[in-house]
C-alpha cells in the first residue's frame, strides 16, 4: 500500500468503510489474519438484505471509536462458539483463506442468523486480556523507583476485572520476575529492549468499574467475553479460561459505574502514607465521551496538585496509536514531571513489549 493510500485510509476512518478497512489492517498488523479476513467480509455483509447490513450502513456513532467491526466479529464468533453456524468453523479455524470465500460464508451466516447477530451491535467490545497487565506491572516497577513501592490501583473500563487481579499473576518481563511463582497465570511476553527496573512491588488494593461488568462465574457472561477474543488468539483463550477459574476462587472487586464518577469516588477516599494511588486503563479511553475524558483529566490534575512524596498519585494508560497500530504505555505521576512519559510500545494483546523507558 502506498503512503498516499495509507493517508487516505486514515482520513476516511470516520466512515463505516474506512473504519472496517482500518480495523482489518489493525488485525493484520497484530498477526491475526483470520480476524482480518472476517472483518473485511463485513464490506460484503453491507450488501445483503439484512437488518445487520442496515445497522452497518446507517451507523450513527463513530464507527472506529465504537469498534463497530469488532462488535459484529464477536457476534459471528458467538455463533461459532455455540455451534449455531457450523459452516463458519472452517473460516474461524483458518482453513478458508480466499477472501471471496470468506465473504460468501460470512454473508450466508448473517443472512441465516440475522436476528442473533443484530444484538451484538448494541454493546461495545469487552476484551479483558490478562497479558496486557504485563505493561501495567512494568509501569508499576518503574514507578516504584520514583514514588512509593506500595500501590492502590483503580481501573476504569475493567470489564470482568481480570487486570485488577494482576497481583495474583506471575510475570517474566525481560528476565525480571515478579509476582507469586506458583500462580496458574504466568505472563511472559516477548521482550524487546532493556528490562524494566527490578525491585519490590506491592499491590495493597485494587478496584475496578465498568458500565456493564462481566461476572465470569456466570457461564453465559463468560462465553460472551470469549466471543470478543479473536479466532487467531488461542493463547488468549487459554489465559481467559485460567482467569475464569481464578475468579471462581476469589472474585475481583468490581462495581457497575461510569468512569468519571468512579474516579471521583476513589480520589475522595483516604490515602495512606507510603502508598501510591494509581489510575490505570487499557484500551478504554476511546470509548469515553469527550465530557467524561475532560472530567477525569481535570480531577486527576487537581488531585495531582495535592499529591505529596508521602502520598503520590500516578496515571498509567495503555492505548492505541492509530497510525502505528501499536499500543503505547504512558505514565504521569505527581509530584513529578508535568508531561506524559512513554515507557513502552506493545502488541494489542500483550504478545510482545518493547521497553523504551530508562
């Protein structure tokens, strides 16, 4: 693809066609060709005489920010996971690689199961990937050199709360190991660059919120979360199964609440000396309204102005750079520099991390 075409695609992401094209290229860049083919097939689904086609064509929101293509992909995956559409199995298994064949089979499935796929348009994806916590843990290790090594975590858009449980996971981050060694969930992404600074990290509290929290103890809700896992990502599915087993033993602290009021509530709670209060989120910011983003930024700025060396504050985010298709790990902390610091770039689902920090 020429540089001109790449620019045009980015300029066109406000349209449904442009968003589908961007999402398919994002999947390809992430090493997920099966997901990319399924997403591209939505261009043919738009041509069918179905309610799904009409929802696609008439989408009133922001198709890329709303992850429109991934909503439909999850609906198709749910058909596969439930055995409802067996003719899709070869597509999801990667045995059908010709785009025209994928187009035909996906369009056929939508025409046959239109009413089953249609409800998936109504909710944004909830991709609760445990491996993304590797970057958050690396950021905590970096912060432990600059703030207090004890952390009280607040996660917005926490979905099922899997990443609030990162204190239960064992990490190998470029050879630096942290977390319980006997954990059933071991996170060891491919590591590029220097390792994060080694040192003690203690998570003394962690709480998350979500507009529609997922209860992994409920098989139907757990299956719904699995539907959002891309078909190429077999390791992700295995990690999710282990997280589900972990949740049945001890559920995460998770509440149903909007992000901004939750941040306000958490910032108002007492903070102990020697504990760094941390707000974090992974692939969430795009789903928030402009008003909610501005509220959170203002609240964090005000709280940061009150932070002290004894009661520090930090903000850790892992969000998508739409030009590079990579996720960027950025940190701010108070008292500290008045700018965001980029610590790493990462694969969308935590397969690798490239450390950029000192």
